[in-house]
C-alpha cells in the first residue's frame, strides 16, 4: 500500500545490487585467502570450498562464487553449500583451526 492504494513495486534491481555487493565482498575475502595459501595447497583449497553458516542457505550463492572464480582464471574451483549440515562443517573447521594453533596463539579465559 502506498498512500492507501495498492501498488506493485519492482525491487528486482535493488535486490540484484544487494546480492552483487554480497558476492563481491565474499570474492574479495576468498581471493585474499587464496593469496595467503601456499602454492602447494591452492589446488586443494579451490576444490574443497564449502559455504557454511547462514551463507550456505542463500540459493545459488555457491554456484555464483564458483562461476566467478572460473571467470577470474582459477582452475576447476568447487564451491558447495553445506546446507543442513552447516553446523557440522563449522565445528570441523573450528577443530582444525584449534589443532593447528600454536601454544602462544591461545588466550586465557578470565572469569
């Protein structure tokens, strides 16, 4: 309702712009991660990318990221949504990070 009258409002362009901004930010983060990865591990990283948490629930996000990586010249990227198992993947990632952390990277919890 606009001014008390029913109206049809086309928000497709605004939604597209918002989604493009989100994908661009994710791509920037992915490219930064790839640039910090050792050259021996890049192929494995590109073939095992899993979207977790809320991002895994966004329809076509994985396919969009995979297409963009291919378009930018990365060879054979594989981006998958974790879907209903996203919490499990978050936990696995946290465990891997914890196991690889050096002793001086841990913080003491103060009550």
